[in-house]
C-alpha cells in the first residue's frame, strides 16, 4: 500500500495509481523448492519496479528495503534482488534532504551473513548500481547499462551530455568485473540466479558426470603445448553444474561454482592459454575475492594449478602487483572451508604456492597428475639464471643449446610429480580419472 512521498504536491488517488508500492516489490519466497526441502528453499526477493517512476528510490522505497533486509538478517535468508532503476528520486517532497538512509549500510552489512545475488536487466544507475555492486554475485542481461551515475546526474555535474546507453554497457562491465555472469535476457538471468543460489543451499541427490577416462585425452603429451582447461573442468564436474564467474575479467585464473557428486564447490583454476598461466594482478584480485566468498559461506574449494608463477616485470608493478598479489595469500590463509589442490602440470614459484592457499601443506589434500612438475621458478628461467656462467662458456651456439637442453632435462627430472611426492612436497600423484574420488 506504500506510495511515493509526494503528498504535498500530488493527491493520494494519483499516487496510488502511478506510484504503486513506491517502485519496489519485496517479500519472502521459496526458490529451488523442488531440490531443497523446508527452510533451505526460503529466500527474500526484491524487485525494483522500473514501470513505477523508473524504479527510482524514494523515502518509502528505502523503508521497505530496510524492513526486508532486516528480516533477511534475522532469519538468515539469502536475497535475490532485481536492481533495474534510476537511483535516488529528487521529486519526493514529504521529507527534508533524504540523506538519512540506512539501506546501503544494511545491504553491505549482509556481506558474509547471507548470500546476495543481484540481477539486472535495463538501466541501473546511481543508488541502484550501488546495490548491484555490493552483491556477492552479479548477473546482468545483454540489455543492461550499469553506472554510478545516470545521464541527468552526469549532465547536472557539468560532465557532459550522454545517452543512457553510453553509460556502463555490458561490453565494458563484463571486462571490468562489475558483471559476474552475463545472461541473454531476463528469463535466462532468472534461471542463472536460481542455479547460483542452489550452490549455497546445499548438496543435491541427483547427479551424473562424464566418463573420467576422457581426462587423459585433454592433456597434451608435450609439456610445451597449451590446452583448453575448461574442458577438463566440465569433465571433472557433474554434468551441466559448472558456472563460471567473471570469465572476461581476471582471465588468468578461472573462478566458478560446480558440483562433484552433488556437493557444491568453489573452483579456482589457472588458464595456460592466457599469459601461459602466469597470474596477473586482475587474476589475483578476482581469485582473492572469490576465495573470500567461499570462506564466507563455507564452500569447499577445488584448486586446479598449472602456473609458471606470478606475472612479473616493470609493467606488472605499475598495476600494484605487490599489494594485489599478496592479497591472494591473505585470502588463502583466511580460508576455513576445506581446500583440495590438484596440480595438472606446472606448479612453480609463489604463484603455485598462492594457488594452494599459501602453502602446499595448507590443503586437506594436495596431489598432482603424472604430468605435474615443480620448482621454485620456471625451468627455463632457472637454467638461465642458475647456470649463466656455464652457458656463456659454451664455445658455439650449438653447444650452448645442447647444454641448455641437458640442464632443462635434469631440472625437469628433479621436479617431476613423483619426485615431489617422494620428498613429501605433495600428498600423492594420482591418475586423472581418479580426481573426483579425492
């Protein structure tokens, strides 16, 4: 029965018809009740109604949000929020400045308390965008534009005149990491939100998976060749259970949610097709944020490691590499949910250590496929640095190349997965088809 706080300028009948519910629908619901019984299916749903005053946020709009968020915290219910709207509403007259708003603090305060999933379709600016960005996981359709200010605010601030479609299109916000999962349309976004929420609701009874013997075929025999690690992920995971988070941002580390034998897991995984698997600042930041999410809601984590280490060099340092990459160690150290680490191929340097929670002894189980190889740094770099005098002393280029190949071979033999296991660097060497059993 709420209406906009504009009774000083409009009659009530007008407000009742044209500002119904003050532009937001809030309530309790069940989601995935076909998979989860009782309280596990209960959730809070919020829909910012763009058909009412463009979904803008007014006085009673905020009061309604505050009330339902209070219930979410009290009852420990996850929240799914549809965020389309234009932000704060300047036309409300039944109040003073309208700055005494608790909504944003309450929404942000639910972090780590209950899972929060934001879904957007259409324009999402200012306050609505702030709510979208605070969520644990964000889903947006291709017809979404998301920004911390809309056209009117930008023009009013003397920053120029722009159409709404120029502000935060999905082509931008998927690469910045603002959008975690891109949907085709609102129906698809709702389907994705239901699937995402299910990982926080618990295990499912019904599952199936691919023939695990296929994993051998997905790893090249030649260690120099790249491969599509997403094929390994989808083969390991229960069929159709893997959903990737931020695939266009921080691409050196794949993050996502999946199930194994019906049980939900978080995943971090190096992608050898991007920078050879080296972890850059975006990848480190994305993975750290994801590990914090898993830690908040006790999701076990599967780490698939194949990295030559952190991305280094002057350009990397201009991005704040020392601070950002160190955050990945902090996130791993804070992780209280079980961590399982599987080294698919390369396990080198600080990057590999960060992929295993900060130490190879940190996971409850650390193992490698027979293709695994280990070292304090990549083999080629280790030879160049450690044997520079010997290489420089070679009489001919052919002799130098032969010595280089010999030294590489010796280091490779010393760093094989079986050698690492015999020295208790890792717990075991396993056949790929046995990975799910770990």
